[in-house]
C-alpha cells in the first residue's frame, strides 16, 4: 500500500503506519507469543502495558527504515519487537520512579498492579528482549541494542540526579533526552541499516535520522506537558513539574524571565507539586518558552529529514520524512 503522494506535512500518522501494516501485524504476533509465561502475573502486566495502545512509533521506524534501505528479510520484525519491549520496560520502571498514575490515557501499570510487580515485569521484558537479540544472530545488532539499553539506564540515573535541580542547563537537559529517548530511536534506525547490509554512509545517515527524530519527539513531549489537555496527552498535565523536572520550557522561561518569574519557577522545581501551575504556564507563555522549544524541535526534524538525502527515493523514504513531520504536529 502506498502513502499518497502529497506534501509530508499533509500525510497523517495513519497513512504512514498503513504502509507497514503487514510488518506491524507480524510484530504484534511476535510480541504476543513472546509475552507468554507460566507466571500469570508476568503475562497480565506485560499485556496490560504493551497492548494498551500507543502508536508503536519506535518499532515503526525500524520497519520503515529497513524497507527504505531495501531489506527483504524478516529479522526487522524481531528487531522492531525488541525495541518495543525495551521501550515498554523503561515505561514500567519510569512510572514507578516517578510515581505516575496515568499512562496512555488510563491507569499506569504500577497503579493497577503495584510497584513491585511493575519493576519485576520490566526486568522480565528486558531479559526477554535479550533472548530475542540472540535469535537474530547478528553480533552488531546485539552490540547496538546492548549499548542503547545501557545508555538509557544511565540517562535514567542522570535524570534522577537532576530532579529538583533548578540549575539544570539546556546542555544537561539535552544529554538526558538523548540518553533516555533519542538513543532508542537511533538504535532502531541504525539496526535497519545493519540488517540491510548498507555501507557506513547509509548507516551514519540512519543514526542521524533516529537521533534527530527522537530529540524532536521528546522536545514536543515536554512542551505538551504545559500546553495540551490531559485527555489528549494520555497522562496528567504538569507531571514533569510535579516531579521537579527542569525541562526545556522551564529552562528557557528561567533564562528569559524576570527575577520574580525566575524565582517562582525555581521554587516550583525545588518543591515539586502543581500549586503554582497556572502562574507558571503564564510565565511560559510570556517568555516564549513553548515557541523556543518548538523551534528547537523544528531544527531537529529538519536535520532528520536532511539526513535522508542520500537514501534512494521510495514510498518508504517518503514515509520516514512524513513521520518526522508528524512528530512535531502531534498532540499526544
């Protein structure tokens, strides 16, 4: 099925996802089989979060990139499922660390099943993903995924260290979002190039694409925490502020705001909570923090698209471009 030849800005997510329907169905079947366990709680928690919705953006990148690079085998399906399992494990652990109550528009797994079950099932998904890596039988794929998983864990620790720190810099913030978010996007795109046996230039292009797309995705996510509605976002508005996280909208607002505005945000980050949410949203608007964050996301998307310049034109390459454009138009 072809994505309609219209401008990337006009293509919606469903158009792009439809191009990979057959591959994504295979991913879903593999995920379902891989979640089976003789320990009932493992299957219950895993299925609750893995099958609870979400756009499956990360595995979709693997599938589209592999096809764009001419891959004709089946291991991209396994790689996409592994990427989804790693991502899901991080969500389970994140929600425990952050005491989150909602995920993808419904109660988080830790709210339903408790923190111990969420942590341990997250561990199960990590270990299952490593079993599946072995099944691919490619040492480079294993290395990429092992390195990515380690980087994500380091990013989690770095973010934990920066919670309630109003002096977090934009550079600190960018390191965290690379490690926590962009690194897995990057790994998925790179694996597609490795499976397709592409040369170093194409592999570097896919690394750049994944990194830039993941950066844009997280920048938009952090902006939505101050601008979306809870029903659209699928989680509680202001969760980052409640947890004392200094994301880019707050960092920019402190940089550009008055002394009083800066002190308001500093206190909110130090104390956590949402008692000053309305006032802080006003400061964010007055300082142009959302516009600044959006501009940085736009820069990242433009760089992601530019990185595809050497990839042969095809409906799959066009879909990757459209996917990048979608990342900065989304509302959830």
